[in-house]
C-alpha cells in the first residue's frame, strides 16, 4: 500500500504507524541503528553522495565533461579554494582533524603552491562556461598561515579567473593565533574578503593546549577586534566532547560567544573515528565524555542559543536572528539542484550533479601534494576520483543536503523527481519515527530532538542500499570504509 501526499492522517509523530510500512524491516533498521548510537556523529554529515570512499578512480575526459556539465542551467555557483598547509602540532593534526593537509616546513612551499594554483586555474577554467559566483570559500589546511602580502595575492589570483556577483560573499578561514595581525585583515579586506571563519575549538587555554596549538584566549579576542574594526561578517567554530571537557566548560564557551555577540556560531561534536586521530587513541580517548554527555551538551547548547535569539540552521550551525549572519557558501550548497560547487587546489571537490533531465558529475582532486603537482606538470586537470551521476545518486545528494537543514520538503521532492520521498523509503522513515527522530506531515519531514544530533546516521541509512551497489565497484585507495 503506497503512502502519498494526500493520505490521511496528515501528521505522524513518534509512536504512529505509517500505512504500508513493513514493520519487520523498520524493526531491523531500528535495532541496527541502536548498535551505533554510542558513537558521536561528529561533523560527519553527508554533504555529498556518494561518500569519498566510493568514487571511481577511472580516468575520464574531464575537460569535455566539465564543459558539458557547466552548460546545465543553475541559478547559483560557489567555489572552494584549498590551501594544504598547517602549522605542525604535537599531537599531529591538532589531535582531532581528519582533513588532508601538509605541515608547513618553510615559506618557499607557499610560493610553489600558489604558482601551481595559477597553473591549475589556467587549465581548468577554460572549459567552465559559468564564472560568475555567489560565494567563494578559502579553506584548508590553514589559509591564514599566509602573511598579509600572500593573503592578498591568493585572493586576487582567484578573482582574475572568476567574478563575484553583486552582494557576493568571500570567506577566509583560519585559526586565532594567526589572526592577530591588523595588516593581515587590511590585506584581506582590500582583496575583497567579506567574511572570516575562525576555528576556535576551545576557549579554555588548558583544553586547547591538548591540541598542541599555541593558541590563547587573548588571540581570539584580538582576532575579533580586527574583524569588528574592518566590518567583516564572521563565525566562530567550537567543538564539544573534547578530552577533559565538562558540561560546564562547554556551556561557558557558548555563553561567552553570546556575550561577544558572535553572529554565527558553529558548535559540533568531536569526531571519534578509531585510530584516525590522536583524540581517538589512548590516552586521550579515555578522557573523552561518553555519549550521554555529548547529547546533554548538544541539547544545552541548542537551547541556550535558542533562548538568546539564535536560529538553528543545521545540526551545528546557529545564526543570530536579525543579524548579518547569513553564510551563503553553506546555505546555497544545501540545494544541489540550484547550486553547483567548483573547487580549486589540493584535495578540492567539484559537485555539478546536474538535473533529473540531464545528469552531471562530481570529482575530487589529489589529496597527496606531489600527485597534485605532477598532474599539473603533465598539463592535466588535477583528478583523483569521480562519479557520473545516475538518477538515484542525484536523488540522494538532494536528500542528504536538504536534511542538513533538518527538514525535507515532500512536495518539492515530488516536483523534482516525480515520486514521494516518504513512499520511496517507507520502512526507514518508520524506523526514524519509532526512534523519535522525525515528524512527518503532507508538506515536509522534520528532524527533531536527537534526530538532529544523529542526522548523519539518518543520511547514511537512507543511502545504504545505493552505497552497497557502489561498493561492487573499485573503492578509492587511501580511504577506509
């Protein structure tokens, strides 16, 4: 029996039964989800489908594909620009970071990289037919490891090949201890940067010291002072569930950011993936809170920010209502049918997935710096692995990205794909209802309470069947399942 938009009753909550949902499958899904609920989801929401481990490393005629895919009409286009370099720390990767990076050993590495970045732009931009952008995000790595002159050159280089729409946004990311120079902010402002993203992680000096950073609270205050002086929009990132962190520590950090009137606060749970970071291994692993404290921290942070005029945009993003806190790069990316993502540099990822009537593609560039350089030396567009989307992949990339905003509009999905998303995954939604994670009506599916906290688990469950099909192909070397 199919479940459709016109079916009564029009509202389903925890304890209700969806007509036609197979109770055995729903119970099976629910019990298997319960086996992984002790693992904090971190910030590992699926911003894309399929996951990186399932992309194909087969060679493709990339220039031709890019030219064809960028002809597919979309109203919005955004660009990610990657810098690989970070300050070395002990423990490595600041203890928690899972992104590819290169420890900076000398300043000549930066000049070499910027030269290769320009060469990549000369190779990759000719087949891209649309070069006017809504937003650019300079990420990493640690982009503010650059000195003021390098910062200006870096941003200006990219703007020689792409233009920014009127009212467009340029975000530049970095860590507090490297955001203390006033002339660095002046250079970024002059280059066109409109927004700063500051990876604070912890406000308490004794906690951030566990990461090996030299960061102090005074660095954060100095960075904010410069941000305000130059009139830059900004966000601060925090991590909760940090080793030795208490509930009061986490709440104190949030209260401080509220008092500092930060317009956009990102607070996400620590990633704990076995052996992949120092915080995931002994002895620090034993100092991380259990899942019940993670959930308590999440709920307290959510409620505290809501009480002080913040709107929850995603599981981890909170925007100050009636403030200049919009993050265009993030929000536009959540609608893949209306926004394409380009990427330049080391370990970047294109997502130009197309439309139901014309499929697109996605691909990643090398996450080993030598491979990135070697391919550019060969005159090739840097390529590590990619996918030509099938309709089921396009459906899932749409679902996963819409669910980042804690809801999925059924009527829009039906308009795009000609099917009801509840009917399509009926027993799975029943399992989520049974867990108290969702509410469903004729208009939308809403993630609620712990369903928001566990949104990554919801995404992975919905994409599970397609993921198993893709696993029959060659798995990308260098990624663990």
